[in-house]
C-alpha cells in the first residue's frame, strides 16, 4: 500500500467536533420546527434513475448539463447521485401511490452531490434540509412553508443578517408573454451574451436572468420584469402571498430578478440571502413547482417548497459565535482494580438515568483526573476501598473545585440538581 497520506476527495470533508455540533444543531432544529408545522420526514435514496433529475431539473440547467455525478451501474442502468431532493420527493410521492392522499407535508435532510468548484460553504458532497407541501395550490401554503423556514433560522439565531427576497414567476400564460418579451430584449444584444445564455435564449430565456456572468448581468439590469405581464389570477396569488407573509410576521423585500435555477418553478420564487458569506449569499431558496409531479408520471399536482444548505447555515452559526457546547460528562474513577465492579455499576446507573458518563480504561487516579479535566468533564466520581464498602462516592465538582460525599442511592438526584 502507498505510504502517501490519504485525504478526503476534493470538495468533501469530515465533520468532527465543533463542525459536527453545528451541523447537527441545524438538522435537529429543522426537524423540530418542521414537525410543529405538520411536516413528516421522508428519506429517499441517495442515488436515483438519471431520468428523475434530467426530467425534473431540465436538460438546460447547469445542474444537469455540468454538475451531476452520473454513472452506469453493473446492470447497464444510468444512475445519478442526487444533486437535490425535490425531484426525489416527487418521484417517491408517485412511486408509493400517494397522489390520492393529498396534501402531504414532507421534510427531508441528507447529503447531495454536485461536481462544482468548491468554495466557501459549497462542497461536492454537501447536505441539505428541505420542506415541501404537495397537493395544494393555495398561496397560504407558499406563505406557510416560507414561515417554517424563517422560524428555523430564528431558532438557530440567524434571523439577523439574513433577508427574505420574494418574486412571482406568474402562471403559464404570464410566463409565455414574459418569455416573448425577454427573447425580444436579449435578441437585440445576442452577440454580447455569454455562450451559455445564447444557448438558453430560445429554450428558456428566464434562465439568463439567473446568469452569474458579469456581461449578462449588465443586460439583465435593463430587461423587463414580469409584473406587467401577470394575468389577473397570477396577480391575485402574488397579492395573497404577501398578505399572508405579513400575517405570519415574516419580513421580506421584493426582488424581481429572482427566477430560481430550475425549470419547474411557477408563481412564487424566494431566497433567504445574506452578505455574511461573501458573494454566494443564498442560504435557503425555493418556490412553487406545480408541474414536477406530473413530470414524474403522476397527475397534475401543485406543490411548493424550499431547500437550505446545512453547511451554509452552520457557517453562519460559526461566524455569529453560535457553536453548541460539547456535552459535559461525569467521569467515574475507581481508585484501584478492586473498585471497578462498583464503578461500572455506577456508570451504567447514570447512563440509564440519562446522565452522560464515562470511565477511563486505564491509569492511576492522578492520570484519570487529568484526563477528566482535559476533556471538560463537569464532575468526577471517585470510588476507593472505603467508598465501595460504604455505598458512597466522592463527588468532585470540577468547576467549583469542591468535593463532597454522596450516597449511591442519592447520586442521580444530586447530579441532576
């Protein structure tokens, strides 16, 4: 075997210590808050039939054309590591015959994979949380899913410095009229468009608005917005959404340049953005995607949802000084081998009572105490020959530096107090 030191693949990383605690807090908080809103958690496969994403995300999207991890398995099937999970959730709805029992509120959390240039908060294996409401076209659903995302960020302590931006993409009739106006606008500047935007001009000109190319962005600044092209029905949906956001006390600002990067969106599009992570400022984004379930072979099914990058939310927590503390255990220390039996009984009794405890595998009293202090234990329980015979322990408070004798049958209550 080569002596070269092995490292994780580029764009991936190990989650250890503080990084893991922040990551875990994001997911744990999102699970708890989404459950309060009535979402149930689904777990879908990490890899899917490539058609799930090619149909759902659109052949012209950057994700499909440039970023997906696609491979052929041993059976000759084209398989893709999931680059996002909305398409997988919609596929699961259809595959499991759930389109007759709507609406469904779905929460998910897990790893996603995209082959892109790693940068601050972006990795080739990254993690997302997401929430989807499937089976209702009401603008109240749009507002509720946004309110859920907002509350998750508030519970994480991230509402300061993160701003919700919302836009409408209208209904199909609105977008057809808007698309024609965009084609007219960009066609007059076709030679100045990037190669990607020239390719998108006829297929999906809305995508040009989402371009990161500096030359494209200058042309986008002068492009028409969708508002003049909204049908009465689309205007009604847009007005109701904003009214409901006000009712939920979710602050927002309108941004007519949000189109989202995927083909299946309609009506509502939104992003929670921040300037605290550099240029790539979106931490949570989503919208309404009324055509995706049908793309998966199901009936026409309205839906709305969002996804958020766990790494980006965790990075915001780090910069705000919000890292959860490491758990502080109680260390059980037998003075000699003769007291190990009693020490093990104490150890398991504490764990059974929900009190974190450990016992070093070796070392004398001094070394075990040094280890307890180094690991940040909150207390040490010292059991010598006299203590074992009397049914007591010496409880040393490692914060206060005090020590007291405590009976074994009173130990759990004392440590909880």
